[in-house]
């Protein structure tokens, strides 16, 4: 069995976000990059499946050479090999086309992704890839059990969950609590250095989305404190000042 | 030409977020000088469908036959692709949700359309280009995007566009469209859903509790306060990790993103990952016994105090509202 896991290389969740003065570029100075948290759930699930189903895990990132430390971390966690499509992602459509091009003749039984990237928050790459490959897709997946070629899935829906069944191959966007994150051990870290990381050049894509500029939210004013002995005052303010009641 | 809006429902009525999308669609159609058409899939009565008229649709396409009985992004995408071609839609609007974005991802490929999710305002028109604004880095920043090409597919953030309520009586047409065979590969077993509760993602007010509440047995007061305010309940990640509350209530970076008019956080410290899920809220109230809790920096109003004393008093006050 062969599993493709698509990972993003994104600023750590505690990072302060800033942009270049012309508002055109993300400022990566001092920023720690990580595997996207949802992607890490996908990877952890793949490692679970590998143990049980004798699977091979290929991890894929669309990004420049700077993403390689993150890719190596995925190899340390348990992926067997890696592919980097050598291109800076411009939007979801571009990324989806690259992933589909890699996956098309790769013979993957399962493609796992995160429910969404935490930089561009699209939540769409899995659906696009599945559509391009003519596969079913499910997201966000909280539980995935594999019995032979049949998967039983719990998908989060608003206010609850939906249980469904689907046969391999398919694409899933993962989220917790699908699996526990794996902490790489020393052997994993050592072997990650020598596992194959193949760099492929991107396919040409005609873009239709342009990011014109970035900005930051206006700073928040000071909090207005209400005395604990008189909480009714809070409702008064919410009603008459904030006008949200 | 037209603007086509997908109307998502819950319990046989159209969701408020979808009515907002119709209102945004109407405003956009005015700019494009074209028609506003809504499409509803599933079992709705005439009264429910006319909510779409009030929100700005002049025509409603109602699809009941040939679609699965439960929401399916795969099936609905093919229905929308059929409808979009039929009414020559230059823009398809949806509201942001797992279903909406599941549809959008496939639809944008099928229509070869530019797409953007979680858009925060009615798009601006500049010739053939649509300019949209969305939040990125999970609420920490914004991006301005230009969408080009003949067709655009956009999902709208919840509670971002005011609801129009003075529309017209829409004409309703029943239609069927071809559904992709792929949809049948996902075999629906069952749904486990708390019915009757206000949906967290749709709520105007959210009351959320954190680890400061000590245990699941103390959620009664959170639920009571929420009920009195007509609010949905939420929680922080450790609370759902500990199984004090169901996973679908967990708000934040790795949970549900909410953008209500009012978010009340009780006994939540305000970690950056939690804030990432609530930064779209219009007004934030924080109740925490620690005056140094980081959440106060992100709050509009705050009470420094013990939740077990403050919340019961709030409940008494809420009864008099
Ligand atoms: C990758 C990643 C993703 C994450 N995603 C999320 C996410 O999506 N959502 C999320 O919430 N967290 C997330 N976290 C976890 C986050 O960092 C915090 O650990 C978490 O939000 C803390 O939850 P809490 O505020 O309920 O608990 P604590 O941090 O334990 O805070 C409890 C608060 O309650 C207050 N308190 C205690 N007793 C009382 C009382 N009697 N009355 C009033 N106040 C009281 C305390 O002063 C304290 O501020 C994530 C972390 C990581 C690393
Ligand atoms: N540059 C990328 N390289 C590899 N996988 C990606 C990339 N961008 C997005 N993905 C995958 O697609 C998922 C959804 O991303 P998005 O649609 O951007 O929210 C992510 O969680 C990843 O699994």
C-alpha cells in the first residue's frame, strides 16, 4: 500500500505575522517554520496505517528549497521518501495542479492532507486534487479506519459528525483526533538524513488569482473592565454601548 | 449573465449565513447589472424558500430529485456546475463551511474558475476582475486578491455582510441536474448530531468555557447563560481533548473558527491558538480570575473574577434582560 501525504511549511502557530514595507511579501525573519498542524495529523495517521498495513509513505511539499528542513522532519516522523515540487505556491489552484501531476501516475492508494493550511486557510486543495484525479474526497476527517480496501470514516459536520464508508483510493483532509502526533525518535532523525528526497520541477499552470497585498488588523483598544460585584453593568454596556444584545 | 448563490440549510430552513451570501450576491449583482439567482438543494417548503427572496434573490432554483438525502459536496458540486452553466453565472457565491468549501473546490475545477474562500466583504468590481479581501494566517492578517477569468467562485465568511431583508417574492423553479457518479462512492451510514441546539458557527452569540471551569460537571451554568442569551456554547481545546465537551465545540486554530457579534470567554487563558479562532468576533468579553490572562488584551470588555461567582450573577442579570 502506498500513501501520499501532502504537507505545508508554515509559520509556527505562535508566530507574529508581518509583511515587507510594500505589503507584498511575508516577512520570514525570525519565524520558526513547522509542518502545518492539520498536515501533521495526516502524517501521524499515515504512520499508524503504515504500522498496520505495511504501507509506504511518500511525503510531498510544493515549495522552495527553504522547506527542506520541514520535509526532513516528516521523514524523521516516519515517511519513507519525499518529493518536493520546486516552486513557490501562488494559490490553491497552482498547488492542486502540482500535487495532481505528482499523484497521477504514482499509484497511490490513499492521499492524506490537512483539512486546511494555516497560512492561506483555503481548505480546498484536497477537493481540487480529488476533482483533478477523478477521486472521491472527504474533509474534515476525525476518524479513519481501514479494513482491506474499505475505509470507515467519521467526518465532522456542523454540530456533530457523519459516518461514511468509501473504498480506496480517495483523498482525505484530516484533523484531530484522527491520530496522536508522533514525536520523532533518534533513529528516525538519523535515518531522515539519508531517506530519498526527490526534487521535481513544476508543471505550467495558468493562474487566475493574484495576491495584490497583505495587511494587519488594526490594533485593539484597551479592555473596559466591569467590576465583578456588578455583572449586570456588563449587559448594560453590551446593550447600549456595543449594541450586540 | 447572473450571480448564482448556493443556499445551505439546516433542519429544513435556510441558514442565516446563506442568506448573508444571497444579500452579498444581490449587492454584487447590482454592481454587475445582472440577476441574483439562489439555488437550494433538498427538502424546503415555500416559506423557507421565500427567505431567499427577502434576502435579495429574484429567482430560486429548487432541486429535490436525483440528489442524496444528506448534504454531499461531491453531488452538490455537480448540481451547481450544471446550474451555473445553465444560468450563465459569472460568479457563484457560497457561505464558508466545510460543505461550502468542499463544493467550491470541485466546482472551481469544473468551471475552470478563479476561487477564494472566507471572503470578508462584497467583492469589488473592476472591469472583468473581482477584488476580494480575506483573512489569512488564521485571522492574524488580511490579503487583497484579484480574481480573473470569465467565472469566479467565492465563499463568504460568516457574519461578514449585513443581511438584506426587504427583497422581493422570488420565482421558484424546480429543476434536476446530473449528479457525478463519484458521489455514490461515499456511502453515507449515519449522522450523529445534537438537534435543536444553536449551531456554533451560525450563532450571533457564543459563550465559551475553558479549563478554568475545572470539570464537565460545571458546564450547567455555561449552558444556562447561553440559553438565556440565545447563544451557542463553545470551549477551548484542552476541554475537548479531556472529553469534557464534544469536539465540534472546540474553538481555535485547530478547531472551529467563529465570527459572532459577541463572544464570551469564561476561564480561558487566551492562548494565541485560541484567539486565532475568535478574532473575527465583533465584540469579545472575557471573564477570568487572573488579571494578567492574555485574553484581556484581545477583549473589549472584561470581568476579573472567579467564574463560579461571576457567572451565576450574570445568569440572574440575564433573566432580567
Ligand atoms: C498547534 C497547536 C494548536 C492549538 N489549537 C488550539 C485551538 O484550536 N483552540 C484552543 O483553545 N487551544 C489550542 N491550543 C492550545 C493552547 O495553546 C492552550 O493550551 C489552550 O487554549 C488553553 O486552554 P484554556 O485557556 O482553557 O486553559 P488554561 O491555559 O489552563 O487556562 C485556564 C484559565 O482559566 C482561568 N481560571 C482558572 N480558574 C478560574 C476561575 N475559577 N474563574 C475564572 N477563571 C479561572 C485561569 O486564570 C486561566 O487563564 C493549541 C496549541 C497548539 C500547540
Ligand atoms: N504547498 C503545499 N504543498 C503540499 N501540500 C499542500 C500545500 N498547500 C496545501 N497543501 C495541502 O492541502 C491542504 C489544504 O490546504 P489549503 O487548501 O491551502 O487550506 C493542506 O493541509 C496540505 O495538506
